[in-house]
C-alpha cells in the first residue's frame, strides 16, 4: 500500500484517522515508504517505557501519567502491547478498556498492538508505531509492555526512560532482581502502596539498589496508588529529573544512537534472512537435514554448507 493512503500533512497535524491508518500500515508490514517519509520528523518525543509483572497496575499508571501530561498541555501517545489473541492474532484490547478515562481526550492517542510472541514484551512493530506518533506531534509517548513475567529487557532499548512497576505483596522486588529488571530500570514505582507490606518492599528495593554499581543515575523507588492518582506527581517529577540527567554529557543522544544501531542491525538481519531462504536453499536445507539426521555430517558442517551454498560432505 503506497504512502498516499496516508495524508502526510494530516499526519503531521496529528489528525487521528491519519495516525490510525499509518499504524495499520505498520502492523501490516506495508509501512516502509511511509516510515522513510516521516523519518526527518522523528526524534522529538520523549519515550517512556512502563513494564512489570501482570496485575501491577501498569495500564492505570499509564492512564494517570497521560492525564498529568495533558494538564501540562502536552500531546500524548500510548502504545499498549497486549497479549496476542490465539484466534485472531490481534491484541486482546484489555489495556484500552482500562484507559477509557483518557481515550476520549483528543490530545491522547491510544493504540493496542499485539505482542505477536515477542519475548521482550514489545512487538517488533512497536518502535515504528512510536515513530508515527512522534511524527504526528506527540511530545510524550508511553510504551506499556505485555508484562507476561518473561524477560522484558527490550523495553530498555526502546525507551528514553524505563519505569518498572511492582506491587508490595508478591515478592516482586526479589523477582525483579532475578529477572534482570534491576539493571534496566530508570525508576521503580511501587504501585498499590496502600496495601500491607509496601514500606518493607520499598526498603528491600532500596537495599538491592544500594549494591548496584554503575555510577551516574541512581533509580528512585516511589510509592503510588495509581487508581486514586496518589504519587503521580512524584513519578512525573522523577521522569523529568532523569530527562535532565540524560541531557547532560550527551547521554540521551548516546542512548538514542545505540537504539538506532540495534534497530539497523535488526533490519539488516531480517532482510538477509528473507533474501537467504530462496527456493534453492530451502531445498538444500532439506538435503542437509537428511544428512544431519543420518549423522553423516554435523549441524555445524551443514550450516557452513548452506552458507557456502554447496552440499556438505561432497568432495
């Protein structure tokens, strides 16, 4: 589908239908021409990642953050990465339901996207959808991950600021340490802090963070009750402090450069993979599989043969 299907001028003005059509192109793998056209308009929004275990209240927190930024007069985008429906392959839209309070705000654009099996909790297309929102003039874009309890380290590479949302009663501080979330968090949010054990959970997290030896920015641990709007101002203030920190010494530019490098590597790897498996090599793969299963060659020899495009074991 050509980019003419999306009016670029309307997209630049933040027109909702144009944004929706553009993200649909992204989801359908028909957006390369569009993304090339809008690339000069990107790099302006602040990208906030929100991750953590299921039930931590990530969607409610994202909604409250959006409301706060809207009161500041900022344009906000939210990309909520939902679990993929086993029937339709689409997002289950649970986050959209929980964000109903802000969805009617003309200055907030929310899109649910299917995780499509992404281990890191982020759809492969999430970053491209954020680029669309960036080009459409959204100054703050919140990316909320699926939170399936798997490794969610992808969010750190996609966001300028990563919030890890935990709750007091489930031992999440220890789980966060095990999952490697301690290394990626720019800010910890202990949500549902009106429940028993909140103060102990904060102390546990602070104790773990005390042994984090990376210099520079030290993640804070903030308590919120997102359902009541409690603690949201402190979260926003900490996000801004982190933003100012990144603005010194070129840290933000370095982070974004690394993000672009990872994206370029992924694009090249994907293109090479698509180009490599033509019909001839697919047929050769079947022959090599037979040879490997019969123990005539090793998998390593077969891989080298595929790369050399000649049968392994032949003189």
